[in-house]
């Protein structure tokens, strides 16, 4: 039996008849085997005592110090113990605080567990130990109906629970593993991900001491080690995206941004892919419009860096100029023109309907006050448009050869751009496919957060579908040339 198989079987045994708390138990085991102190938070009856008893059973002949709320005598030498558990931890007096601090400071190879129904930020803040606790494990408040029925049917097994002796971990093994875990290398992706989380924490005023970063990355190394790897992958750090950070505000900040950070690291060679997706649909419409439009030369005026057709309308007795980009002429698109302030005029909507005459609609809310009124300038986006006028465009020359020439040159430039983008999108698709396929093997890893892993893989699939849609539209654009 390999080490990975042994740990897998051990975890399966630990999680038997402990429904919907398996992830908490696995994380607690990982912390305990790494001698990391953690805070176990949950309401009365949520399963905290059962979790700690399961953890005790995972270690062979473990010397355990269990400190209750009424504990008066505290041993002077805590380094003699393998597990130190403070049950119902409540830092209401100096003696309790002192016992916890001594345990954290002089524990040697022991793991310290603080089990409590007091919110982590309150308890650890009052005890002044927040910076010394590696992570928080939060137990769910309730069970689903299915899990509850299963627990009720198997409650007799809870008292008879035991771990086969060949699976339990000896202290000698744990010490030997600790040395092997040190040799595991942190991958570039792991370092980049941790760095971005640290940057996020700094930006949001979340203090994380260096000692905690060292402890958390050692846990990531341990995950890699138990999976038979000598180098970490991104899945070894998925536990960082859970509610382990103590304060609820800190948890929310990290959890809300974690998926984005993971994708940024994985897609480092495809910078800002989702935010700056290529507008293939716009390119397609542009080519289609140019191919269908005439070669007429229209009277235009340079405005906002492009040739525009100027119209003047009178709304509520006030004349107002509107500037319509030439690129919209003879198309079927709805669009907003520019106003005299060189801004998009959201209260006016235009459409040429495939002709050279512009149909203008005005927001009903400003028909009575005009476009220049401060209320209309600062108003919300329009909700209802009413037809106002259809105005012709002055044609300087029909079927102008110079226009035809320029259009031909533009179409050729667009064709080259579409071809170049096709090649680029194909490269992106290959990269996304390779990342997705490479990740699949990690789903069955020990300690893998499967719901979070599936969410990340789902996001990759969505990105793939988006890029594939862009490539398909580019292909349609190139087919127009045929």
C-alpha cells in the first residue's frame, strides 16, 4: 500500500458516518499532521467534539491533553503531548489565556486545537492569539434531511468507531514525514497565487503574519507530499479559498476573489482574456455592412476623431446639433449619436435602416425640457424612445470611385485582421484545452476541494466556449469575402 493509498483509506475511515463535515475533518487532519494550531468553530451540537475525537484516533498512542472549561491544574510541560485540545474555549480569565499562550509557545511537535462556539475574531482577539493560529475551521450549523436520516440510522456506529491499527499514524512517522514535506518544492503557480492573495490582504487591511504564510504553504506542501508529488500544483492551495482566515470580513474578501486569482494565475499567458474579449460580432457586422453599402460620397465633418454627419434637431424649442459617425450609414443598427459636448447622447437613438436617411427617436422624458437642460444632462439612462424625425443625408457624389477604392482597402485590412485573430483565437483555444485537460487528473487528489475545483474547471469551459464563439464568428466574417 502506497502512502497516498494509506492516507486516502485513513481519511475515508475518519469520515464514515460524519456527513457533510468531511471537508472540515480533512482540513483538521491536515493541520494536525503538520502540527499546526487551528480554531474549530461551530454551534453547540455541530460535531466539534466528534471531529476532535476522530482526529485523536488517527494517531497511534497519541498523548492527548484535553483542557475543559473548568480545568484548574495545567501541566508545566506541554511539549510532552502530541495533541492539546481546549474544549469550549472561552478566554474569560487570565489563567485560560496564559495556558493557551504557553501551549502555543512551548508545544514543540504538538498540534493545538481551540474548540469553541464563540466567533473566532472575538475569542482569538480577546486571547490576543489571532496571529499565532494558522487557520479556522467552521462547522456547518445543520444537516440536510438526507444526511440527518443517515446519521440517525447509523448512530450506534458512532460509539463503536475505531481506526485499523495499520492505518493509524505513529509519532515517528509524523516526524519523518515532516522532514520529507520540507523537501517539496513550491511551484511558480503556487507562489504566484499566494502572492496575489497576500496582495489582496494588504489592499483590504487584512494582516497575515509571515509565520502564518509559512505554515499555510507547508500545508500545501503536505498535500503534494501525500499525493506522491515533490512539487505543488494549484489544487494544493484550494483550501486557501475557504473560510479559514478567522474574521468573517477576511473570509468574505478572500473567498469572493479567490476564483479570479486562480484563473489569473492559470491564464497568465492569456492576459485579461475575459475582460478584453475580441469583438468578432462587431467586425462581422462592419464587413457585412461595407459589402452591402453603396459607394456614395456623403457630406461629413470631422468630429471626435472620425468623419460624422451633422444633423440639427429642435427639442422643446431648443436647437441641438447631433453628430452621427459615418460608419453607421446604410446599416440597420440602433446607436446613440454624439452631442456638441463630444459625449454619447443617451437621450437620442438613431438608425439608418439600411438607407442614407437617419431615423431619430427622442427619450420621452426630455421631449418637454430639451436636450440641453441640466436635468436631462444628469438624468438616468432613457427608458422609452418616441419617433421624432427622419432626416436625409446630403450626397456629394454617387458611386464615387475614390470611396470604392478606400472601401476596398479597408476590407482588405479587415480581412487580414480577421485572419490574424483567427490564428490567435485558435492558439488560445489550444491553451485553454491543455490547461483543462492537465487539471482533470487532480480532481481525485487527496484534500482536493471538489466543489471549488469543479467551479474553476467550469469557468475554464465557459472561457473556452466564449473564445470558440469568437473564432466561429471570425470564420463567418472571412466567408463573407467569398
